[in-house]
C-alpha cells in the first residue's frame, strides 16, 4: 500500500473535520517514529496510549472509516494478536501435530484474527459511500494510478500481509534460539573504515534523512563473480531455499550466509597466487571465496564505523551488534517477486531487535530498464528511488524507514542484507 500522508493542524478535541483528518494522517506517520501519546496530541487523544484505545476513541468521535483503516498500518497489529496466534501454534505443537499441521493451525488462526480486525474496513468497502470514506484516509493507492485495483482488492492483499506478519512473529517467539551476537566494534574492518571516510557525509544524511547511499562497497569484478555464482546456483536449484510464499515478498529466494566464512583475515593475495599455481583447477573457487570475503568484510564492518561517525557528529551513544549471518536475497523477474512497502521492525515484534539495515547490491551493468529499484518513503510519499547497481550500499534505520522493492524486469536481482541490533535500545524502542 502507498501512504499519501500530509501534515495539518487541528485544535485539541476539535470535531473530526477536514483539518483534523489531515492531522490524523500526520499522527499516523508520527506513530512510526515517536510515542503513541505524543502522536495523538493533535487529535485530542492524549490519554490513549495504545492502538486499540485510539481506535475506540475514533469510533466515539464517529470517525468510523479512520478507525477501520488504522489496523492497515504495521502498528495496527497488537501484541494480543501475536499472543493469541502463538498460543494456538504452541498448543498444536504440544499435541504432536507435526510441523506442517501446526503451521496450518497457525495460518488459520492468523487469518481469523485479521478477518476480525479488518471486518469494519471490509463492511465499508462493500458500499460506494464506505469506499469514499476509506479513500479519504489516504491509506490506499491512488485510484488514478491503478484504476483497476479496487479498495476491496487492496484490503484482501493487506489481509494476507497482516496475517503473514502475525504468523512470522508468533513463530519467531516460539522457536527462537539465543543467537550469538558480536559487538560491531570487534568486527571493524579497514575496507569499511576507508569507505565511510570517503563518504564522510553519509553519517549526516543518515541522521537527517534516516538513510544514506554509499557506492563502491564492492568492486565490479567481485560483484560480477558473486552475481554469476549465485545465478548459477539458483538455476541449478542449489544453495537457496524454496521460493517464498510470504505475502510480503512472494516469489523471492533467500540464502543465509555464515559471517564466519568471510569475517576472518583469510589468506593474502600472495598466498592465494601460490595456492592457485599449485592447484590451477581451484582458481575459480579461490576467486569466489575471495569475492565473498570482500563482500562480508564491508558488510560487517560498516555498522560500527558509521555509528561511530553518527555518534561523534550527533552526540548519540548507540552501539550495535552484528548477527552471525548475512541474508542473500534474489528477486527473479520470472516470478514477479517484489517486496511491498514495509519497515524492518514493528512495535509488536518483541523478538526483533533490529536497529540498522545495511544492504549491498551485486548486480553488474544494471540499468533503469532492469527495474528492481529500492523505493524509500517518507511521510509525504516517495523520498528516493535507488537502482540496485553493483557495489552500491544502502544504510537506513530499521525502525523508522518505510521502503519497498519493485519487481526486476529483465534479470535476477541479488542483494546482501545485514541487520545490526542495538543492545541499548532493546526491542521496544523506536529511537533512531
């Protein structure tokens, strides 16, 4: 869904007129970066600290469409929904139903939950007047842009996305194991130091805009080497897991790469040359290993370096931790894979500690005609459209930045992603 958000002023406890509607949209935007209570001030909802209480207050004001549309935000999912789904999943596992049967129970439960929380929106969507009211919220795609995509259809798509988010969080909570997190400072790498030094303004843009772009994170030759390697593996049905059926990024493929593969110093170039001279048949394997190590080095080294710059320039005191794996994701044009507008963290995700998202693209000779753009949004609409060209890195705050991935049109689109956690902020903080 696209969010057409605009600012506006409204008096405390003002009637729910046009100016208050605009303020409400602005308040919804504020929910992504501040507390619910401060976001609610323009609406006269200061005493309501939860999404549920805000929804009930809107109903009391007669703002039926606004109340119905509120769950469409990621924040519209409440912890009680996740708890209920988790309980159903836990009971099915305890009953010995097996993995597939337990997942089916979970999927039915989440579908029922979302059906209930979106029931009011569906009832409105069944009438022309209701559709008109829902469209005023700005939470739906502009019908002029997609005239054949009705509000009802968008609700159906949103329902699948919300159900998937609840199921994912319930599963993570029930099955998670304590991951070994490494302080980012312990993974400082010279290549990351040099890169951030060359892009000294990156930390300032990250602070002011919530994201930044750094080019040259990986050489073209290394990018091409890895692109060809992963494309071949995907074609042969190797390395990658099954195609995703997740409603958010249906049609994509992913692979978790242990950071230990490339985190260490590894052999230097001279030793590699000697080894290749002794074993010429291994030259290709050595080259791929070196390219992967170079990619992982810049990924694991960047969080610490850019956060140090950010802390020095802005006076913040946030440190980061790096997980044991990096995600390699592929969006093939043949499946029409994309990733709908989302954030990498939502308040209900108590198992998710993500703070900083670091991406590295592997796509050589990529042009606009190839599609696959990363679209970064702010509260007013599209902030920037970024081509996933080889060696380009994008860094953004996981908790505040809305983004989407458009379908690749001509070739497979590959990207590495690392999510750095923040021990200071914890799972429930939105601070950027």
